[in-house]
C-alpha cells in the first residue's frame, strides 16, 4: 500500500461513496439496492469514525479552528441519524436521497474548507496522519465487514 497524504486518502473515501450512490440510483433490483445501501452505510460509518478519532483532533490542534469542526461534527451526527433509519427501514429510497444530499454537502465543506486549511497548516504531518487513518480503517473494516 503506497503512503498517502491524509486528505487524499479521505477524499478517496468520498469519491467511493459518490460512486456507490450512483450505483444505488442506477440499480433497479431491490436486493442489489439493499446490498449497495448496506455497503455504503458501513463505509460511511467507518469513514466518519476515523475522521473523528484521528483527523479532526489533529486538525483542531494544528489550526485551532473550532467552527469548521463544530459544523463537521453536527453534519456527521445528521448523517448517522439517517444511516440508522436506513438500516432500520428496508424501503429506504427516499432516505438514501436525503443521505446523498447530506453527504454531498459535507464532502464539499471538507474539500473546499477543511482540507485546504489542513494542507497549509505548517505543523500537520499529513503523511503520518494518512498512515494512522489507513491502519485504523483496516482495523474497523475487519471488525465490521459490510
Ligand atoms: Fe466528515
Ligand atoms: Fe470526510
């Protein structure tokens, strides 16, 4: 596994989530949709967890930015609420669209505000953080396979 900057690694997760939303919308078979929804929810939960455990605290320490993190944590909370409802409800097409909107908005905030700020922070080792994120992600994926 080549070493990766933390922001690139997290953005790859974002791209993967967007691809899964597209696949979900293109799928016409209900069982296929369920499989994609389950994978998507699981990978979003892991993604939010590694951000909250590793990336956000490091970002806060390096930049002192409280506002961006407050917004991000609130958006994660909203996404988790939608995911819990999707996991509980098999007829979830409308909720999946709501989740897609919420995630798109959140990803744009990270891409346009948080990641550029992280890249310009002098005292943030993005390569080292990338490695920590990767390790934690593998651990969590093994513990909770989709
Ligand atoms: Fe996030
Ligand atoms: Fe993210």
